[in-house]
């Protein structure tokens, strides 16, 4: 028989270190999680600051269960926050890749087309970069444009003033590649932000409108947007590295690199759609496009593809000034873990969110589940 205990009950039994645990009175909201999952969640969150929230979706064999916690006055409460909205940071890159795949499948452009052919102005030095290279981080573009100077911006909202004029100035006057396009995969917020910009130009519309028409309406993701005014009543406040409330980020022209807000409800719908083999657009994003030998991984469009001994995971994480997120899916077994939090990417323990995603995925392995029976 499998062992299922709410995290609060389990931790009251086993004892707590640094944080107390208590129900918040919502007895109708105590979905079953396993004992090991409870231990994992507590171990990775017990040192987070007060007002930390985690919204978690655990997908096993195509079935989703939600779990939420909040730390208040050194007590960890279980809460119903699966519809609450967080900044998802760089998980946005998967959505930008999906917009690209939509245009490819619908013959608006080709993956190996040069973006130069779709811009009204040339890249400096006649540099040629393809759509695929922007999406799989092989464009040679640096992580950030050199005219986005971190010592002269508001670090609480560093991208807010970086507009299309500054992007054009960089690409036509200041562009300098770190290596030739196609040679190496080097993570670039600039590259995927540029991709979102070019796709919007091709469709003569905004990035938000592309999201709504090509993805969000299709998958019934009603709480997802790049415009936080639409979800202000659902928004969880982000916390800085010291645990204080911090402003949200405005990604401006680079919105495609990290400007989306969402809930675990919506992201789980997007995840379940990945399990549908007949969805050509999503399948294209998961197709390997570049091998990263050093990490023993592949790049799809947006997705990182990690080959495990028994499984293959597609994954992406995200981080902004007030939030940290993680999404890992096992397509073959229809398993997945999605975690949204208001832990700052600058917090000393922010990587615990990624660690938790990996640990929870480990609890969904067939061998692990059989051992609990």
C-alpha cells in the first residue's frame, strides 16, 4: 500500500528544523502527496524567508495534482495557490519557441531562414543568423546586449527602458558575436528576446497578441499573459534576495526572453498538451536541434533535453528579481513537475527550486513508486 500523507501532518510527526508547520484551516484542500514528496518539499524550502510561496503541480501518468505552501511567521502553511500567478522568467523562452514552431508549421517561415530577410535594417557586418540559432542559443549573440549596462540601470527592473530603438542600435552599430553562428550553444537572453521581436514584426502585432492567439487561447491558459495588468488580482508579490517585496520586471522589447506570468494550473495544461503526439507544433519544439556534448544534453527549440538512464526529460527553469521557476517533463511516461515560487533568483538558496524539481521527478519513476507499494 502506498504511503500518502499531507506534508503538514508528516512534518509534525517527524519533527521540524527552523520552521514550524501547521494547517491553515483549509481541510478541503489537502491533496495526497507521498511521504517522500513531503520530505523533499520541506527539505528544499525550510530555509526560505517569510512570505515565500511555492505553487507545485505534480503530473503522474497524465494526471495532475496541485500542492501549495506559504511560510508565515516561521510556520509553513499548506495553501490553495494553484491559480495564483507568478513571473515564470526564462520558461517564457519555451513559449517564444512555440510561436516560432507555429509559424514554421504554418509555412510563414523556415527554421533555417535568416532573420535578416525579415528585418527592415541589416545586422552590422552582414552577420547572418537563423531563427533556429536564436531559439537554441547557437546564434553567437552574447547573453545581454552591450548597450544594456547593468551599472546604469534600475537593478530592481533592469530591462524596463530597453526598447526597440536600443535593440536596433545594438544590432546595426554595436553587434559583436562571441563565436560564429551555429558553432556553439551559449545561453542568450538577447537571442530569444530578439526572436520574439522578429516574430512580432512578421505578424505585425504585439508579442502579447501572438501569445493569446497562437498558444493561450488554444490551450485554455486564461491566467497567462505578458501584461500583468490582466492578472493583477491573482499576482503573488515577488521577494528580493533578503525576503522583502520587490518590483516586478518589465522586459520591454526583450519580453520573449522572460516576460510571461502564469500559474501552475495553466502551465500544467501546457504540459499535458505536450503529451499529445498529434500536436505538430509542440512536437517540433521538442525535436533536438543541437548537441551540447559538455552537458550530455541536446537543445530543442527553447527546451533543454536531458537524457537519463531510464528516461528523457525536457526542461527549463527561470529566474527574475523576485521569482524562481522550474518545469521538467518526461514525455514518454506522461510525468512532470512544475514549480513556481516568489523566491528571488538572487537568493542564496534559489537553486533549491531546481533541486526540488529534480527530486520530485525522481519520485515519479516506476522503480521508485513500486518500492513504496
